[in-house]
């Protein structure tokens, strides 16, 4: 808590910031009316902070890399394949997985707000929500990728997917060369959030490093 | 080549997208702001952001509004901030989220603006009157 006022701060509590008070007002009013359940709120926050995150998506990607039949199911019907992997989608949005290849690179954005595959990736990073990314991903995807340190070959086709509240995209990155001997768990450890949004490729760890 | 993948009509602006004009784009690209970066970073920068997030998700789950309505309103809030010339680097995202939530609950009649303001003041008073180290609680007369 940041003290907003020095007055009486020794004997009494500092008044929190404006958004803190507004959220407390909303929450206490809605809870009193029985419109939300405080335990449910805590549980949801805990889930998002500790249980959901890019690791869910990484597990699905690694499985698709080692199991071609699963990959086909994932590309054909992502919600069912993701459910099959043990991640139940309770948010009602549809998901589509798009596959990167040697000549195709997919990039995901939500141009108007920040629609994002929560169940697979957790909550979006700050840059995904920025106006710069939301506008530039469409206008200048190669420039955006370059800023993320990814230079694509001229003949690579860039496909930009605009996520919505009802339809969210997840990128199936290319399995890195030299990863043939890695186990599914080791592969999952390589898959990053950025790769599943499409602003990075999955890299093999540097020589001597463990995956 | 740039290929805009447009799935179908929906909330998040896909319908308004069109193939970019190369000449205009050269100028636009040059003036575009750089993208803020993070290294994973915290999911929520402050606890109130998590609470505001959870309130919106839970109210929608209970059917008080659809997630499509939510995204439409949030997009409008973000657009309005942009139109006011506020820098939007993503760090103020949850402030816009909170404003959208207040607008949504009052629009849906779940509470009203006056009640929110009275309750906000009550919480501020509760903080001022609670001795340091004690949990801050609303008392009956403060709630009223």
C-alpha cells in the first residue's frame, strides 16, 4: 500500500490510491447484493496467478510435436484437443491453432483490445495490450518481429491473426532443429509465451545448457 | 507478403480491417511508437488489478453480461483514451479495465454511480479511522 497522505499516517492507515478504493467499493457492493461470491473471486485470482500460464500452452505444443495424430486433432479442432490434454475451457471462447512452417510465420494480435488465449497462456503481457503493438502488428508485422529480435526471410509469408472475444488464436511454433532426442517434458520447457503469440521462434538452449 | 487473416464478423475490429496502402504505411510505420517489452513480468502489477479482473470475469460467468459485450466496451474505453491523446503503452490497461467495469455494472443496473461514490468515500473514511495495524472494515454508519 502506498501512503497517499502523510496526515495521521503514524496513528492511522494511509488512504489507498483511487483505483484501490474504487475496486473495494465495487467489490463490497456486489458481494453484499449477492452478485459475486468473494471465495470465487479469490479462487479465480489464485488460478490466474499460480495455475494458468504459458506452461499450459507449452504442454499442448510439446505434445503436438511428438504426437502427429494429436497435432492433426489440435489443428482441426483446438478446443477438443486442448480439453483432451486436460485443460478445460470454462470461458466459452473458441480457439484456433495456427501452424508455423519454413515458409509461413503466424503472428497473433487483438487490434481493438486484448483478447488472448488465457487458458493456454495466462494473462497477456503488457506489450500485447499496448497501442503500439495493437496497431503495428497489422501495419508492419515484419518491423514488429524485428523489434522482438526475429528477422524473417523475404520469402516467408507473414499471417496476422486478429483475436476476438469469441475466437482466439494460438501459434504452433516450429519444432527447433536438433531437438529430436528431447522428451516431451524437455520440449515443453523450451516453448515460450512469445513463441505461442508468434513474436519469437522456439530456440534450442545454447551449447552446454540444459533444456 | 502480408496476409490479413480475417476469420468472421466479430467484436474485435476484424471487420474494419482492410489491406494497408503501401505508401501511407511507409509514413505511418516511421512514426509508430516502439513496443514496450517485458520479461514475463508480474501477472498483475497490484492486487486491485487482480480484483478488478476477477470481478469482470465472475459477473460475466454469472450471465450479467457476455464476454463479447465486455470486449466491445473495453475496446471503446481504450479507443477513447487514445483519442484523448493519452499514452497507451499497456501500463494503464487495468485503469481502463476498471472504468469499463464501473460503466458496465451501472449500465446493467447492478449498482449505480451514486452508490459507488458513497461506498468509495466510506472506504477512504474507514482507512482514515482505523488504527495502524488493524484490519480496515466498513462500519455500519460508514456504509450508510
